[in-house]
């Protein structure tokens, strides 16, 4: 499905319907008073659709939600592309997926899930979508009387929640997610710790078999690289030629082995990277078939992970892996790791950057992302000296959670 088209449709029709519902809610409140349900919370619906990286960043907030309401059952609603991410999470009682593989699949699964959720009679909805209307309409028409979500400039979503939180574009998104839980009684935190995912023995065995099949040993200087960026604005990608130069440097100078990760749809990017390499590509292994929890366990075996601003970056950070990342269309202030001796990011901060924000539904007309192409491979390589020694050569993988 075309994400930009979905967002245009969502906002256009969403504004119209929201305006009608706000008027209806005002009249209802005027004649009948408030109908917020302040009874005991026994069943909670949590929503976050696109961006599995955002689900990783929302993990601490959802966990805190479960602690605030220890007797409640929590359902998570997301999309099928995030399948398996929350496998093994003890505080999520059930995960439901909307199929976004084509409009027909989306429509059928959406209405099927709507009627399934309608039967559950939720007491509380917590909506982690920042600008999409479909989530707020869903919780509204499900009849959930206590609804928590965001109000954001340029959108009419806020009045449709019983409790709305002003979106803060000046802080890390993990803190913004946590703000929703603060309105429900959690203490405000200055720092949010990301949480690593639980991995089953079955998923560990899959990864261990993969490593064995590709002759990868624990002593290998293993470097991960993710050259794709998912469907959400492809111009977030650092060029494949640049990744190839860094991979060549690491193989030639440090005898590294390179793992290139991506989806099957991103195989052409991986193949482009391999074709651009000048060193022995037999030291390159391609990963395109692991599920998200298996990928998380694979990251634990990697000494350094290079990645653009996309989901696998947040997953690697949560799993305690040292990272080198590249930002341009989006800002590291919202989505980047903290700058410390374990994480590096590159961001040129040019005048037109960031061009994708939650205010413009993460859409941009940019065709030439100079914000990323101006981050040369040579500049990156020249900045890696101490970092390489600390994490690739010595293998010092500190598994402490990252704090924002």
C-alpha cells in the first residue's frame, strides 16, 4: 500500500469527519454532561500501527501502563508488518494485526478486527499514533469511554479523546510516548530506558543455526549494516556506495565480517551494496528472512551496527548494540540515540532538514537528499578510530539499556 496516499486520504477525510464528531460531542456534553468512565480499568486497548521502531520506543510506556493497572488485560493493535515483535512480552495479553498487504486485505482485516474489538468492551484506549485519524476514529466508534491520545497542531484529533496530550516536538519520541502514561498516574521521568526484547529458545535456535550455516563464530569481528529504510520515505537511506566503502574499510583494515540486513523487498539495495564493494565479498552475509525477535537476537551477536534512521536502529539500541547512524530528513533530536561513547550519529543540520515531521504526516517532496549524501563515507571512516578500537577490535559490548 502507498503510505503517502494513505496519509493524504486519512487527513482529508479525517478532518471532515473529526469536525462533525467534535460538534456532536459538544452538543452531547452540553445536554447530557460528561460521560467519561472512571470505573475500574479491567481491559485496555493500545494502538500503534506503522513503524516497528516506534513500537520499540513505546515499549517502556506500555510496560509502565501494565504496572499502573496490574489487574487489567492489555490488547495491542498494530499491523502485520510488526508481527512477532512483542512475542514473549508478558504484560501484553493479546496482539491483533491489521493486514496492510493491499487495500482489499486491509479493508477485510480492519472491519473484522473492529467487530472483534467491539465485543471486548474496553475500559481504556491509549493511542500512540501521533497524527493519524484512523486510530482515534476507531477508539471513538468502539465506544471506549476513556480515551487517551495526542493533540497536534494542524489536526482536529485532540477533542475526540477524553484526555489529550500536546505533542512535544522538542523531546525524544520515547518521552512523548511516556507522556500519555503520565496522564494516567505515572510519575514523569527525565530519562526513559529502552527495553530489550524477550527471545524464545526457538528463535535463538533459528539464529544459532543461521550463524553456524554461514561459518560465523563468536570470535569473529561481526559488523551489521542495514541499508534500507522501509516504506516510510525512502530518501532516508544513506547511499549504498557509501555503505560499501565503509564495509571495504572494515574488512581490509580489521578483518571484519559484514552482515547486511533487510527485507526481501530491500534485496536490490543489499545487492547494490555488494556490487559496489572492492574487497572480498565472501566475507559478507545477507539476512532477509528472520522475524523481528530473531533479528533482535542476531543483533546481540554483532559488535557494531551501521544503520539509517529506521526501525532496526531502535531495535539494535534496545538490544544494547553499539551503533553508527545517519540522519537527514528526520532529526536525531526526536529519534536518535544519545551521543555517548557507545553510539554515534551523523547529521548535517542543513537549512531544509528535517523535512519529514509529525506535523506534515512524515511526507516530503524532496528528490535529492543532500542532507544524507553530504555525509561522505570518508568522513564517517575518519570519525571511527576510537569507536572501532573500543567495540570492534576489543569486542567490548556493553549491554546496558540506553537512556534518553
